[in-house]
C-alpha cells in the first residue's frame, strides 16, 4: 500500500518547513526508517524519515521549496503499484513545480498590458517603464520653475536635442549639457538612462574628491541593494518577538555584581585540569539557575488565566546562529555542577550553530539567559520569550575602579539586567530575586556545596 510522505511537524512550534536536500532519488528502494530528506524547521535542520517500505515513486517538492506542515512531499509505493488515483487527490502539490515554471513568463506580461495603451508612440514599448517613473505631479511644478532656455529643448528647433522632463531635471542637478548627449529614446530623445549612463562614465574617470561631492540622493538602481528572503528561523524570531514586545508589559532591573570571588574560583577550577575548564558565563548560568530554584514566582510561565510555577529549572541559553538566534536548554541546571553546565553549554552551542539540535533541546525553557559580553557590550535589555516571565541580559566582564570602605580599589565587575513580565512579576519580586542572585555570585562557594 502506498505511503504518503508529508511535511511533518518536526518541532512543537513548526508551521512550515523548507526542503533543504533530498537524500533519496525517484526509483530508489526505501525501507521504513530510512532518511529521505533534510528539512529546515523554524529552529534547526532536521531529518525526515520514511514511514513505510517500497520505492520512492514520486517527489512532489524541489530542494529549496517551503511547504506548510501536512503538505504532500513524496509518495512511496510498490514498484508496480498504480499511484495515479493518489496523485489525482493532491493536484496542487503535484502541479507546483510545473505551475511555477509555466506561470513564470506570464508574470512580467501581465503588467505590460495596461502600460502599452498608455504609451502614445508604439515604438516606445521598450521605454514605457520610464514614463511612470517620472510622476506627473512632482515634475509639473519643477518644469515651470526652470529657466526659459530649458523649454526649447523639448521642441524641434534651435538645433538642440529633444529630452524628457525628467532627463532635463537630472541633467540640471548633475551639471550635464543635454546637447552633448546622444539620446536613446524615440527619435533620439534624451531620457533618464542616458543621463545615468553619462554620469556613470564621468564618475569612472573622476577623482575620489569629485565623487564625494556628488549629491547623495539618487534613484536606487539594480545592484545598489539586495533583497534577502526571510529564513524560517528569522520569520519565527520576528513573530515571537512581536508577540512579546508589544503585548507584554515589561520593566527592567539592572545591577552591578562583583565577580572578584568568581574570578578566583574560576582560576582555581581551571588549574585542576580540562575537566574543570569553565567560563564566567558558566558560573553565572549556575547562579541564575540556583536563584530561580529559590524563586518559583520568577521560574514561571504566564498562561493567560493562570501562572505556572515550575519546580524544575530548565535554563534557556541564547546562542547566535548564522541567520538568527536559538535558545538551547540546559535541563535541571540548578542540580548540575558548574563543570557539567560548562560541558553542556559548549556542546549545545556547537550543535545549535550547526543546526543539529533535537526539538526537546530547544523547547520548554522556564527562563532564559542572554550574554553579549563577549562582544564588548556593557549593558543591554533582552526581550522576554513567552510564556516565560523573565530573561537575564549579561554584559561584559571587566576590571573597574570602585570605592570600598573609603579606599579606591580595582574589582572585576559585570552588569546584569533582568527583564520582567509585570503581569507575573512585581517590582519587589524581581528585586528580591536580584538580591539572591547577588548573594550567590559574590559568594560563589555557595554554588559549589
């Protein structure tokens, strides 16, 4: 019996997927559990497996296609099994590659239909796009304001070349002599592209100083910019942050923490060997997780009609990837040793950048930490990832002069900002959490025992 291969929901938040690569060709024998394709979800690149045995009879999506969850991608069936009836039930999926190809030429023809009647001169068909570019409304006031000599330029007399109003205006702005230009428009008329070509030629031989003096305002041409399509992860980031930054009433609590004792602890741990090689971030992660275990009102999710206080701490760790951000999770972070957190954070960050995380490794965080200190950012505010009610932004670690007992001293410090969902966390609640976090960070031996 034939088996449908559909776009599966490979993550809890996945709504669509992009087919990255087919691992099987049409005609290949397939066994249940075999890898069929690689699919980019909203968080990672996942593997799509076969749900039945047989031959891959038809592939109904091309590499690079984005399809919604549940859409048909392929059909697995016996070599001699008739799958026409099955294909007939899903004409849209089967016709997508052909339809896209056949409709491609029609796209540019469609707008040309209304444009053609608007052009008074038939040979100007290739120039008609330039007519709408010079809007009648803005140009009208410019023409009367121009000096009288520009008027004869539109006529046949005077031995001067014919030109469009837009070309005259551009020539005036750039100091070009219209009579010295050869027009490429109907009847030798000078049009915009002739002006742009002359400017381009002039600039190619002009000194850098002259080029710098050129007016900054210029119509963008092809090659001046690039439109980059949104990836699935960037679409998800945009949607999730819009869900957070607008509806969630957020306030921020920022405090400086003394890391001098943390620095000493880290130095001693590193001296014990590679097994205990930890970073400042690893120790701060442990401190945040421990504080969350003591403040379940912060280790919580906002559910609309209720607030869920979690008894386990699954700490999200924001990791920058090539085209966005992903938050792998250190499960039960409060119960792990600092060295275990260091090992987990390195491995999770590595697989996050490779887009190899499993769904359970980036969903279900109870709170999140984001660190931009390695980029030299002293302080910032992070956006809460709903339904979480708090996120912690870690700044750069550095030595700064401070006054202690009336004397100037140099101490290692870091600035941490807590973003709070005011619907679940009040100011005093957040402040008490930050007090606990300070006690743990500035007395790191409490994190060891």
